[in-house]
C-alpha cells in the first residue's frame, strides 16, 4: 500500500528532493578491495569495480562513497538484489576500525516500519588501534541545526540514548516535527554515527556527523515514496551547534 501522508504530512520523496545539495563530493574507490570482519563473525568482502559499482560477497550493487575525513570513508550500498534494504559501512584507513548498518523496510503492521541493526568490525588494512566503535551518550542534551540546501533547514535535539526530536525550520516540511527512535555510535573523536527510524512514515536514515573542526554531515535515506516504492536518497550538509544542556541528577535512558 502507498505511504499516504496524513494531516498534510509530506511523503518521503517530497522532503528528500534536493537534500543532497550541500553534501560532500563523492569519492571514487575504483580498484580498491576491502574486507571487513564484523564482531559477530560475518565477513564483508568489497571489490570496487568503478566509481558506481561494487561487488560485495559476490553480488554486484551500486554504491556511493564520501571521504568524510582524510582517513575515514562513508560507503552506502542501496541493495538491488533485495527490495527495501541498504547496507552502510564506515571505515578508517588509519585505525582500521569499521562499522556496518543494515536498514530494512519491514512489514506494514510493524511500527515503526523501518528497522536498523549495527555491528562494529575491523578491516584487513592493518592492525586495529584505538577504541572500537560503539554506542555513545555524547550527544544527549545537544541541540544542532542542519542546513542541507537553501530549502532544507532542520533542528535536532538529542533527547536520550533512544530518541531525538526534530523540526523543520525551512522547506516543504516547515512546521512539521516529531520525536523518533534514534541510535548514536561514536566512531572516532568528534565523529558520530547518527541513525533514526520514523514513526509516521517509513523512513530510515544513516548519518555520519563530523562535530570536530569540519562541522559537516554525510548521510543517506531509505524510505517509501508516496506511491509505495522503496527509494534510496543521498543527503548531507553543514552543522550549526546551538548549545547543550546538562542534567543535574536523574539522567535520560
């Protein structure tokens, strides 16, 4: 069934149009081979054939990659061999640490309809160093504004380890907002994986926030369009911190 908006709520494809305007440029990984061993023992063997195609564990899919830092690469595979699924990996060429996120659009009777799973891992590039990526509470209490294009401006407030609140300040969703499920992992100093799953429409998103000097974010969406098709979209932009709060005693979950 199509994902029809309610009460003027915009569909995924309506708000996603143009949201990659300020995204960092794509990286060409042609000729590179990468093996990631995840903590549960799963192995991802990636062979990048050209600037747009990768073979992962023997199956060819499209990909897009962004060098979010000189030594950190964000790679997304909009899986074409299965409907409504995506695989996103982040890896470092210096620490040889990695993480993987699987985003899935599930059955209609599940709320939220989208789900995500997370794994840390290591690459075959060398001996791993530093702390392994994992869940983080560092963003709780922070309030940021994200500019993705001249027509996309959003505010995020990180409420707890499980939820964040958002509102649209400029764009087709102006005046809309909600509190949705979210997950934050720390990948490196100042570098955070932020993912969310929306309740009102079938949308999952994966972002890598560079909250260090760069103040940039790179992300992807997986969602259902207004006519019920699954669609993958790229996104990215600039981060403007507004401030943060600290809880004096009782803490959020």
